[in-house]
């Protein structure tokens, strides 16, 4: 078996925190006097907090100075953290532990590659933090996905060449980032939307251990 690094996105891959991001952004939008729909929330997936704030203000046609912009971002995050506080193992997406256990048992390096600045507390809440050798997240990066920076940092910290890394992603920007990093991209979710991924699965229930084994043997 070759040494392959496995990099997991967080929101939409390990847990579905998008619903909490949505509720927190919606509350802010409503306070600012406009609606924010679940469809619009799709634009926020995999996108940095700052960029989300910019898109939200565009939707509401609102101009903000830096002080307001930062204050609203903090407000949103405080509301989001209240949801995170209540999370537990039941929110882990189906069969994620099956893959993590297999990788751990076979001593494969595992990293998180997420845009979130709240990644560590979320992994702690759902009791998955101990699986990860490396956490690359919104706190380490200067350039958001689709820039490959977060995945390249993860690979470097794992000590694995980018071309020997496999990325699990649910967002178009994330798949593009993995491809730009010359990593194997695995799209989790709608195949039509994630058509640029090297492989596609609707969820981890569809991923057989045999497939993971093949990835480690082929490279
Ligand atoms: P935070 P991922 C992303 O997570 C979310 O999909 C995106 O909606 C969010 O804005 C971003 O994290 C930043 O999150 O506000 O917690 O720093 O998919 O990259 O794991
Ligand atoms: Mg995601």
C-alpha cells in the first residue's frame, strides 16, 4: 500500500453545518430587513465567511462600512456558535466513521481541509478530532477555495506530495481547488453540479472500502 494522504472538507462532507450557517445568515438578513432563502444559501457552501458576508449584502442591496461589516460578521458567528454548541455524534454524516476507521487502521495520513474558522470545535463536538493528523482550515489560509492553498497546506503538513493526496469535497469551489492542487478529487453530492471531480458519490454510504483500497494501490 502506498502512502496516500486523505483530505476531508468539513461542511457537507463530515457534518451538515450548512443548515446552521443558513439559520444564522437568515437571522442577520431579516434583522437587516430582507429575506434570505435556502436556494441563496447554496451560494455560501465552501465559501469563506467574509465572502459570504459580501454576497449577503449584495442580495440585500446594502452598503456597509468596515465597522458594520465586521460587526455583522461577528454577530452571525455568535449565532452560528450557539448551534454548534448543541452538536453531537448524531450529526456525523452516514458512513463517515467507516472510512475514517479504515484509514486509521491502515495508518493513512488524514487531514481536514476546510474554509471554516470553527472547524476544530465542530470536530471536538462530534468526537472526531482524534482521527485527524492535520487541521488546515480558515485560520491557516489567506486565499479561499477555489485557490488550492488550504489543500496544499494540508498536504505539506501531512508530508505527502499533492499528487498523492485524495480530497473529499461537496462544493464546486472545493473540487476546483483540489484539481488545481493536482490531487484526486472526489465529489460528494450531486454529480451534475460536481462534474469536474475525478470520482463522484452521492454520499459515503456509496463508497466501498474496496474503492479506497484501490486508490491506495493504484498511485
Ligand atoms: P466559518 P467547508 C465552509 O465550510 C462552509 O461551507 C461555508 O458556508 C462557510 O462560510 C465557511 O466554511 C466558513 O465557515 O464561518 O465557520 O469560518 O465546507 O469549507 O468545511
Ligand atoms: Mg463543504
